[in-house]
C-alpha cells in the first residue's frame, strides 16, 4: 500500500472537513465492499496451500504421524491437526 497526498486528490472543501476530525495524522480509507478481493485471488498462494494440505492429509492417511508432518512441512503440530480435521470434513 502506498500513501498519496490528500491535497493532490481531494477537493479543498472535503479536505477541510476531514481535518476537523483528523489533523495531520494518517488515515486509512478502506475499499468499498464490492471492490474487495478474496484472499489469494491475485497469486497462486491459495492453490499452493490447498495442494499442500491435500498432500499432508494423504501422508497422514499413509501413516505419517502429525509430529513427522509438522517437521516435514515446517508447521506447528496444532496446524497439522487443524489441516487434517479440515481435510476429513471436506
């Protein structure tokens, strides 16, 4: 996220109203709900995570222990347990 100067974007009247509430501080203006993208939409991270979780579950079914899987995938024991629980119900 980059910062943009309000004086370059907003009309002076709006800037003066905002300054009544926030004067000289940073202000975050969230996106409109219809413009918010779901996590992982712009990258392959979501696909990678889903594939990794399937692999973890398959190895668990093959006999790997949750501790072995945690070590193998560099995840916490609790995270492995959560992934297995989610994959079972999927």
